[in-house]
C-alpha cells in the first residue's frame, strides 16, 4: 500500500467561498480509499492568504515528506489548493520528479510529474489557478473601490464600536465617545486602557486585553467620525452613523500626534496634591517624591515632607465631609457654579475644536498650529470639567440623592488632576513642619483653610 500525505488549505478571504477544510479532508480521505493508499499525515494551512508572501508550514511539511521519500503520493482537493505560486509549483515538481511521487487531486485527477506531459499539465493548471486568484483579488479590490466611492461601509474585520454591518455596538460606541472626550480633556490613553479592561470591554482581536497602543489605535480610527478611509487615505464621508464628530477626531489626531504628549508620565497626574498642596514654611507647591515604593509630598526646598497616601486620605475626608453636608456650604458652590452655563461653555470649546479642525482641513492652519490651538482648548476643558464634576457632586448632595459613600465613590472616579483642581478651588492645604521625633501621620500638622470666608466660618462654628 502506498503512503500518502493529504494537503488542505483555506485562506481567511476564501471562507464561505471555497470548500471548507473539513470538506477538503473528507473528500481527500474518500480519494485515498478509492486509490487504495494510506494517509500517513494530513497537512493543513489555514488562514494563510494565497499570494501574500507568508510561510505555509503545511506546504513546507509536504515538500519535506516528498523530498525525504516518505510518501509516494500527494493528495489534494484541487490543484489551486496545492500551490499558491509558480515558485512553489516548481519546488513541488522538482521534488516529485526526483522521487517519482504522484500528485492526485479530487478535482483534477492524477498527475504524473515524472513525465514531461504531466509536468506541462501541472504548469498549465498552476498558471490557471494563479490567474483565477489574481482575477478574484482584482474583482474584490474593484468592488471595494466602488463601495468606497459611494461612501458605503467596508470592513473585513469588525471594528470596535460597530457591528459587522456598520451599525453601532451601543456599549462600545459609548466607551469610544466618552473616552475620546476624556482624552481631549486630559485623561491618558493608559488610564483609558485600564478602565476598559476593568469594565470588561474586550478587543475585537482574539479577545485580547487593552493596551495603550490598541486603545490609541481604536480612538484614532477615522471610521469613528464616519470618515471613509481607503488604502490609507481619507476619501470621503461614509454613510454610517458617526460615534464622534469630525472635530473631535481631528483634535484627537493633533493631540495624540503631539510629541510632547508621548511620554505619558509627566502628563498623567497620578497624585492630586502635586502642584496643589503647599509648604507651610515657604508656601511653594509641593512635588511628589518616590523612593522605595514610598511616595511623599515634598517641598522643593525640602522644608517639609509628608506621606502621600495618608495626606491624600485626610484631605479627601475633609473635602468629602464638607461636600456631603446638606447645610449651606454645598449651596454656596451651587450658587457660585452655574452647571448649565459651564456645560454651554464646554460645548462652545468643543465647537472651537471643530472650527480649528475645519481650518486645518481647509489648509488655513498647519498641523502645528492646530496642535497648539487644541492644547490650549484642552487645558481649558480640564478646568471646566473639574468644575462641572464638583458642581454635580455637590448638587447631588444638596438634593439629598448622594450619600457620603456615593460621594466617596464619585470622588475616586474624578481624575487625579481634576481632583487637584477642585481641591485648589475649595481649600488651601498647607503642610506644617512636624516636630522632630514625630512618627506617623498627624493631622495636627496639616492646615486646611477654606477658600470662601463663609465656609471657614461654618467650619469654625461646628
Ligand atoms: Zn518650603
């Protein structure tokens, strides 16, 4: 009995258009039975494109078995399954000829490559297969060009935020919309990746976890703004629903392309008190110092030093207590902060981003100017955002809808940078010099002064 190797191949693009791997193998086994040969190995290449220059481990293994004289016959489904290029065909012919190995396919029958007639038929079949495949690729490319010109949805793989047919995936679209605004308002892409992972969102690529790079790629996809990209160029406006505006997209491109933004560290403030709390002696704002996994707030002239987490906890407890009281203090903030006006301001700034983007698109300003304009608008948005957050927190407290516990949760969700802004607007935190020998954190050596006189009085009369 002759030993045979059975080879099957299916590329990703061919799925649904070609006989499945299972079908190819089942037919191959029937063929082996008819011919009375024994299949000693089945070699498969799946998800490998016919003409992209990638390795085909299955085909390489077939060559190895033929060259080593291990098999006397190669079984396949169709000749076009066997060889993807004339180079491969020649390799197979050469190996088969030397070892007098037969090729037998379900669709094209036997080929004796040891005879010149057999080799000629193989070359003809090979070139026909090649031409059909090229024709197919060309047809697909033309169809995509047509669709792109008409602004229709084209996608080989489901993009995050959308379904296969181009309608929105509501949960993912919301994540893109929120995070785009968050990033424009100062949140880091790294932080977004952390949040998406903790919210259980997964990538559309093999269900992998989010990394800053994959989040960045998703957020920067022009498709989110219904911009049609074809062969790497924006070719027009698509007819599907956008998740973000074109202005937001352009601003994000300018922001994330901003080289100053790249090293995430200095721009992502992890500590609310850095640049906010003050030295009790020289009044300079303190900076964070990290040594051996211990973080401290330190005066630039080293007058004072305080444990970061303990000081933050203390400041948080004071401000949360202050905000949660349904007495006059939160009302003071509601009076002084008009949320609806702030939200109008936010919209105004966002439309400025749109304007800047439009000017960039019209060639009236260059990318550098766009980047400059958007970074200015962005820092204003950070400030506004902090105020809105604060107003909403206190507003909820006034209505009695927010318990201290909820307020605490909400407070933790406010980005550290915005928390710092809220703290700066509400109170002055001074770190006083603790006497020598003072061990551990003692709130006695932290002075908190409320920015508003009436609040200070409230505190005093408590
Ligand atoms: Zn100092």
